[in-house]
């Protein structure tokens, strides 16, 4: 199953195809200025029932050297199968489009980046017939951006940097920088980056920090993540209000409850369950009846 970080690492190039023109400088690749970049179909399936798909495929045009194809692969861990598939992608695309092909691999950890950067050779030990040399971007060479002005200069590059540094000890500062940089950015521009960072962090601890920053610093956004956080906040508010109403009803009706029962009510985060308990409390004579337990359970 494709993970959210995997999607974010290559989808950002679909969101901003021109990102590679700035990333190439970071990676030390001497290219002429790009004139245009357009997404192409990622389906490399042939007539045989063997399906092959790249993550992102871009058609890049430069001012001096002519066009080329950029294959962007997101790699979350070492995969021996890429030894065969990556050279296939490159040779197939070169044959299909008759254009030079550059393979860019995005990683989030040093070990995977080092593995991905190794040349892939096809041939004999004495003579390599085909050699595929991936260009790798990862925590080993992507800048750590903790300066707001620097992040604002290139939000796409800063977003990719935040994703590749998801496991960096300074990720808190990186994410705070991004939230401030996006704060005054128009929603139509900022929303994709908000979502891509959330995807890129996956289930790491930093993901919750990003949610907190979105909830506070970027609370005015209407992105899916922002709406999800606000929905959660509204649900929590409803649950808290019903819990307080239930405790008040039990108190007014003179129904004694234990500390354990009080904790059960105050820690319940489901508004619907609390609504059912509140409806029962109106007629119940014991706490046990409220929770559907034996009458003697809380006496």
C-alpha cells in the first residue's frame, strides 16, 4: 500500500513542476534555466499484463540544452526490486519519447538515500552495458530551512525540505518556520503545501505538532486538514458540553456516582454515547441504569 509520505515526496513535483529547476541547484546539477515543465502519464505498462508505473513523470524544457524527461521516485526504504525497475523506466522512456531521461529519487532517511544513490549496472562484471545513476535528494543534502524569509522565497522547495527532514531532531523548528511562512500566503497557494507536509510526516510524532500548528497558526485555512482539525475540535466541544450536562443532571436528581464513574463520563470523547447516557439520566434512579448496568453497580 502506498503511504502518505511516499505520495507527498513526489506529488509536490506535480503541484509545482518547476520545483526541479531550484532543486537542481541544491543538488549540484548544472542545468540551464528551465523554460517549462509539464506532467505526463505515469503509466509505463506495455501490452503484456505486466503493469509498471513511475511515481511522477515530467517533461522539462530548458533554454539551451533542449527538453528531457524527469522521473521522480519516492523511496521510503530499500527495495531490491528497484535494481531492475529503475533501469527499465529509464530505457523504456528514452525509447518511447526519444528524449534524455533523468531519474530523481526522494528519500527521508540517510540509509535509504545512500542505497538509492548507488549506480545500477546491467551487463558483465568485466563490462557494464547499461548504467543507471539516480540523482538522490534526502536529509543528507537537502537544506534545513528554519528561516522564514528563506522559506517564503520558495515554498515548494521548503515543503520538500520539511518532508525529507521529517526525522530531523530540529523538525519542530522546521515546521514552525513553515507555518509562519504560510500564514500570509493566499489559501490557493498554501493549501496544497499544508496537505503535503501532513502527508509527508505520516504517523511520525511531528505529524501531531503540524496539526497543532495548522489548528492555531493556520486556523483560517479551509484545507481538508484544517477542516478535519476543526471538526475534531467541534466534536470535542460537543462531548465536553454533554459530559458537563450529564454530571449536572445526575447531581440535580440526587444520583450518587463514584470517582471512577465521574472519570468515565469526563474522559468519554464520543458525543453520541454521552447523548444516550444523558437521555437515560433523566429517568434513571441509579448510575448503573444510565450506563446500562445492573442497578447495584454504582450504589
